[in-house]
C-alpha cells in the first residue's frame, strides 16, 4: 500500500470495503464457514491498514477517523467525493 497514489489508495479502501460487506452477507447464511471467516478477517485487516495510511497521509475519510487534539479542521480540506483524491 505504501507505493499507491492518493487515488489508488482511496480506490483500494472502497474495494476492500466492498469485500468486507460482501463476505459479511455470505457469512449471514454460512456462519460456520471458516474460509469465509478467514477472508472476512483478511479484508477487514487490509481495509483498516489502508484507512490508517490514508488518514495519516491525507486526512480522515469519515468522522470516526478525525483527530481533534488541536483543532477541528477536517472540514477545511477537500473531501474525497469532491474529486480531490489525486486526480
């Protein structure tokens, strides 16, 4: 993930988010499937690390990633859906 551009990292977060959601739906009907559980944990970990990297480099993606130690300034930066992800 370290070699990804801002846009590539944002896309990777979206892709892994989709995988986590999709596998969670599968696990709703197959709760004992160890392969499904392993895949869920794998993609959940990848997503968490990617969000951590994105937040450290470019700022938070959502309100849960905001660091308010000094100043509430996260709304002053362009938001990802405003087309400012390195295009």
